[in-house]
């Protein structure tokens, strides 16, 4: 919700505040930079005190700061509110991720993380539609939706329990004795690859989302509702894939899923860069959504497999930091390029970058959790290798 609900009104927000497209994009993604900065602290806090308290406080701050756009039209104040909003989001996100990863194992984890992707993505369908509809009232009206964080925080205080942590939880395999982030990374350097691919995901996704409204405007589409429909196609496809993630994982394996996703994304950005037609944008949104439902779920599952439970909060916080660094940098890196050339050219550059990533993934293999599931000696249909302390290695 943090970004998608405002995307349909990005052009209205820009004109209403009298700011540039880059400034509007910064307002949309500044909370991501804040999350990147404070996540290490929130991850450490969750490892120390558990998930319930940070989740309650985080959701409360999320609601109050997120709704601040209702009562101010000053750009500087809006920037400040997005910083506070990011702090609340970081706390809630760290707590929620640890609750899932330490609370489930094996195929149950695959299934639950797929459902989580579906839930998040369904919100990504509903929130842009709601944001576009509320944008018909004013550019400020969509900020009201963030207030939902307040009752959710109260509910978390009473309903969320702290999952089992430490060696007993069984996460992290041979690295389970690690109690510091440095020790966890030394035991499982493959986590560094997970972090890098997580950051790349946000650069790729926001390469479409941030520049979708102006690209549609170039093609004569200015209606905020029409813009929100295109955004919802991406998130809706991701939601559908999340429902079947556990089956896809069993059928193909994580490594094959990551390679397939990179190929789909390359095709999507080639469409965006080479075809000047609305149907091409629709097709690209579907391809990016399908890949996103697999990509981030797979990386989160890998993080749960590789990271020891006592430092799961810190490991997940590093992932969050790099994810939101990618989100923040996407418009700053691509904006000047597209302004100097064209949006289509920027998408072709992304196609080249994602294509290169697809080639790299052909020659590396991430360790997985076959042994953790009690399936020693039996390969999954995707022929996944057991989790080990090695980094992704040449095949």
C-alpha cells in the first residue's frame, strides 16, 4: 500500500503541488530510503524483544504518519511525514517477516509465503483502484487509506504471538549456532546473492511503476482510473502466482523459477521499449507481475532457509534495506536517463540489464532446503541441491 495507492494520482499530485516528476517520484519513494536506513535497528530490536511490540508500534506510526497527507499540502511537510511513515513501516515489516520465517518450515513455509505474496498483491490490486477513485475527489484523499494501520496495530497487540526462536526452530541448518549477522553471512555467503537480487527487484519493478503514468500520458491515456487498472494488472497477476507458488516450487525448484522470471522480465522491457501501444504496456505489466510473484517469494523463502533464527530479524532487515534502496534509487537513476532520451530508451536499458542478470543466473545455483524437509537423498522435481554453507556456485 505504501506506494501503490498514490501511484494513480502521481500526475495529479505533481500538478497540485507544482513540482517536477522527479520530485513527485521522490515523495513516493522517500519512505523506502527511510526503511533502508532504519531497518538494521528494527531488525535488531525484533531479535531482542520479539515481534508483537514492534508490530504494534510500527503499525500505529504507519497509520498516523501515512494519513498526514490529508491535512497538509506543503511539499516539505509531506516529505517529513513520509520519513516518519517509513520508520513505522520498517518496524512492522521486520516483525512480520520474522513471524513468518521463524514460524514455518519446509513446504508449509512455501505455502504461507505464497499466500503472503497473494495477500500483499491483492492489496496492490485494491489500493490503486481505490487510490484512483479517491483521486477523483482530490490528490490528498488517497492518504486517508493509510489510517487503517491504527486498528491493525491494536489488533496485532492482542492477536500476534512471538514465534519460537533459536536452535529449536530448526532454521538456518548448519549455521543455526550463529548469533551475529557477520557469523551468519560467513556461514551462508549465499545470503549476499539473495540481498543483491532483492534490491534488483525493486529497481526493475519501479522502472515500470514510477514511469507508467507519464508513459500512458504519452500514449494519450490521462484518466487516473485507467492508470490504476494497469498497475492493478501487475499486482493482480502476482497475487494469482502466489496462490500456486508452493506447487511451482515443487515442480521446478527455486533456481529454475528465478531464471524463468529474469527471462520474462527481459521480454517485458523489450515490449515497453519497442512497441508504442497501450496493449504492449498491458502485456508488460502482466509479465512483470507474474515474475514478481515468484521472484520475491523465492528470495524470502531462501532467506528463511539460510538464516539462523536468532538473527532472522537482522538478516531480514538487511534485505529490507537493500530492497528499499533499490526502490529509492530507481527513479533517481532512471529519471535523468529517460528525461535526456525517452521513457522507451530507459526501458530498453532495463531490458539489457535484466537480460545480463538472466545470463548470470544460468551459471549459478542457490542452495535450498531439501535436507531441512527430511528429504535427504531425494531430489525435488526441480533437482534442488540441499542447503549448504556455500554461496551460489558455478554449475
